[in-house]
């Protein structure tokens, strides 16, 4: 039985963690989350399946499928040369609009997204025990903001500094529907996912277990 007064009743206000890095809890409605999960199943069906990318010989526990450009450590290509050689799906127009809306949301400036046209999305699936070590998103040539959306189980997300993997960092719980944007002085901050919390996906989000994270980026390619 769900307790009547659960954590979901504690308000989670938006927060700027560091200059340029803003967290907006509960940005997506459950209906939007379900719709994105349905799109995820289409993307993962191919032409390039979701796979754990190899980083220095080790397969990542997170499974990734890409849109627009295919990411593998250190490089973007149109074809998934490390998977099956097929070209990845196009970056959808609706996703450009979604990402622009996110930038307007975090800035409060209707023109903040003028000229912002993301051309790749890394869509990550975390199942039980999956995590992502601290890293910088620096394989893009451009330094436009990264827009991140989370669906499904809550995770502990660590957002640090631009110098190294050590302190200062902040640990926040990214939950289903949360938006996180990092750009400007925080664009190259180290970040990662420490763990996901089993059984925390809200009813109606479209996922019973696991976590989906979508990051939209500008490759500059
Ligand atoms: C990433 O750093 O690419 C993914 C972050 C997340 O899963 O929240
Ligand atoms: Mn990243």
C-alpha cells in the first residue's frame, strides 16, 4: 500500500546548482513521460539497437541508443561503426522544439533558445545496478548547453566541478519527469549517476522498472 503522506508530497523547488546548471523537478507530465517511453521503444528497435558502449575495453552498464549522431567514446559518427554499421535515426524536429522549451524554462527568457538547435540525443537506459562514472561531456565540438530529461526510477546524480572528479560536488535525486540543463560555466562540469533506486518509478510514467535518461546536445559537427 502506498503511504498516504509519502515523499511525493514534499515540494521540490527548482534549483541552480552552479552557475549555468539548473534542475527543474517534475517538468514533464506523466503523459509526456509515457509518450517519450513509447518513442524509446521505437528507437531501441533499430536500425541500431541500444548497446553498452565500450570505454577503454570495458562495456558500460548503461545501454545507449543515439539519434542524429552516434556516440561512442571520444567520437560522433553518422553510422554506428562499433555496433552494426547502420546509420542512426534522424534527430526529430519535435525534439528540437522540446529542448528549446527547456532552455526557455530554465532561463525565463523567451529568446534564450533562439539559435539553439541540438542535433544529437544520447538515450540511456539504466537497469538494476547500472551506473555511470563521473565524466565530462566534451566529445562535442560546440559548447552549447546539454538538456537532460529523466524518466522512470529515481537516481542519485552527482554534479561536480569543471576541474576534477573530487569536491566540490552536489548529489541530487533526479526523479521521473525532472529536467536538468547544464551550460555556460558549468558545461564541462564532471557528472555521473551513482545509483538508481529500485521500485521508485511512479505509476503512469510508462516504465515499471529501470530509468531512461535523454540528453540533447549540439555536436558542432
Ligand atoms: C549522462 O551523463 O550522459 C547521463 C546522465 C544521466 O543519466 O542523468
Ligand atoms: Mn554526461
